[in-house]
């Protein structure tokens, strides 16, 4: 069987679910945006400001195959 060497661009994709205590959708979006501006989210992160990161789903995605030879 012939072997091929492949070079590829791979990136890690993280998906987070947040629970936010807020009075409106806009306020909830602002709280999450403000948090993400200064922090990297972690699973099960809990803040005193009513924001909780409840789940994390890591995944890998291939962006493109660069070379096959």
C-alpha cells in the first residue's frame, strides 16, 4: 500500500454554554461580551455577577489540507 504524507491546518474549537442572570436579552449579551473581553472561559466557571459557564465541548476542525505528496 502506498503511503502519502499530508500537511493540514487544524484548529481547536471550543463551545461554551453560559447561564446569565439578566432583565433582558440585551443585558445578558452585554454581560457575556464584557466577561469574554477580559477572560478566557473555563468549564463550570461561576462569577458573583450572575454569569456561569456550565458546559464545554472541545472539538478539532480541519481548516484545509495544505499538501499531499
